[in-house]
C-alpha cells in the first residue's frame, strides 16, 4: 500500500498595502510596514498549506482607496494576469478598495485568473466556504449599487428629455454643439432642407441617394451617403425641433430645421406602400435608350428587368423575343445588358464632344442660327460636358440622350451609334445660355 501523502500545491502570495495620506511615510517604521508585517505573519502561519511570499512588493503610499489608478495596484493586477500570483493578502478589505463597485471589478480579475483573496484582520478568506459566502454578499450589494446608480441616470435622462434638453451623443447634420446644446449650422441646415425638399420631388430614397453620391455629397462623418442614411435623417425628429425618449417625442430646446408642412409631406410618402414607392423609383429612372435602340433587322429593343435577391438587372430585349418571332439574322444579339449598352453610348457621346470636327460643326451651326457665342466659350462648354453629365438627374440625362442620339443599331459585330450634330448644338446652346445671361448682367 502506498503511504505517500499527496503533495501540497504551492500558493504564491502577494501582499498589497495602502495608506491614503502621505503623513508618516517618512518614518522608519510606518503604516505600510505594519500592514506588511501582519500579512507576512499570516502567510507564515499558512506555510503548511503551501503558502509562500513572492519577492515583489505592491505598495501605494499617499493614494486614496476611492480610485483604481494606483501604481502598486496596477502592477499587482498585471502580475495576476501574467499568472504569477495565486493569493492576494491585505491587512483590511478597504486597503484594496473603498468602493464596492471597484471591489467587484477587482474580484472579477481575481476570479478570471483563479486568484483567491484574504483579509488577515477580518477573517475574510475566499479559500474557505464562509469567505466565499461573505464575498457573494458584498458583491450583491455592489450589484445593487450599480442598479440604483443606473436607475438614477435613466431618471435624469428621462427628466432632461422631457424638458427638451439634448443629452449628447451623435450630432445630426445641420447642427453644432455649443455649451452642451444644439445650435443650427446655417450652411448644413440649408443642405438638410434641400435633401428633404428633393425627396418630396423624387419620392424615392434610392434615387435621391444615387443623385447625392454622384455629386459626392458626404455626411458629417465624411462618408458618402446611402439610402439607409437618408432614411435615418428623414426619420430624425430632432430636425423638427423635438427630442425623443422611449418612443415619446417632446418639444426640444433647439431650433427646428424642417417645418411641420415639409415634414408631413416627407412622411406622407413614407406611408405609401413599398410597392408603390418602388414603381415610382422605376418610373423616375427611365431607360436612356428607350425608343432609340433597334436590331439590324429593324426590330425595336424594349427595356426589361429581372430581380435576383435584392439586386435588379436591366436589359434591352428585342421585340422578336417578346412576340416569339423568329429573327431573320440569328447572329444579332436579342438581349443585351442595359448598363453595358448605355455605358457604351455615353462613352461615344463623350468622345464626340471632344472631336475637333464636331467642335467646328457646332460653332458653324450656332453662327448660322445667329447666336453670338464666343468660340472659346463653345469649346469650353464641349470640354465640360463630361463633368456636367455627372451632375444631371436621370430624367435629365435621358432628355439629353434623346437630343443627341438619332439611333443605336445592334449588329452581329457590335453597336452603330448615329449622333445628331444639330442635337449637340442644341445641348451646347442650353448649356451656354446661363453664361450669356450672367455676362449680360
């Protein structure tokens, strides 16, 4: 029979000492020494349990127990996280912390690293069942204190909201913060009103987001806006001069940016069915080449679309397909990606606008019509077409294409794009008219 006893596990003990005031610390034997001496004696009494004192000392002299920002305590916690300590020994519990909430945070660190805690003068030892019971009682009070504090904060926030006070957090576009209050930023506020008004015109957050992104519009954080951002903006009752708490709105101390009439117009659109809004979106984003694109055999190609998941795919489909007719030329594509075809046409228009021969024809055409535009202005207008195109709304882009393109023919070898020279002159005339008016003024 094996008579050997199970080996006792070595317990590495760290002593923590603290004194709130610096008074007496210069003495040869001060309060910190007295605390350490008592803790060392206790550790020695537990030598049979495998307790040994580590060499490092963790002392904080002249530092309050109401804060965790203590050099000695920080070093102790760092060594605990590194797995160098098994038991923390203090003279009294309040040497470690005077705050129940801070004490509970320290216990979380101890528990996470399997460290026990002993107070040598208060019979407090978490290595025993009674010590763990006492600890649980203390932690229950700490939890109670946290909940009471949270309730007081919630009550304060609710009372402040009901008085219309802004309680911090995200600052909406259109406002700045001054003396912890929202004040209107005039330039941003004008932008916000413009977005609300434009939404009433287009009736679609999708279209509006597309327009704003094309113009490079960014939110207060410097990121390009999307549909979700616009929804949050137009649902934010702060713009109406209100603050919200738990779903209830209260008159705010700050000035409203959006008046009641405009707010109601926007939200009347939101109350429409999603299907109706989707139809509105599609109606306001017409196909650029509708009525202009044909196959080489003369069959019109009509706009069509399909939806896969959340994405919509647009096409131009030959009427031969729609009416189940057999095409006379099997080599001609009968279904084309609308995005690719439209991009090709726009690329061709941009090339045409830069062509010297077109520039000469436009100048001559405008002169025959009796327009007194300077040649340099005409050239400048043609060169800025690409920039202007990017600023146009979809409906305006469609109108421009209808003026510039006579016909797009789909052949077995590619696209044949017939551009109207007189149409280019008309577009340039429209672009330059405002310049002439300004010059005259």
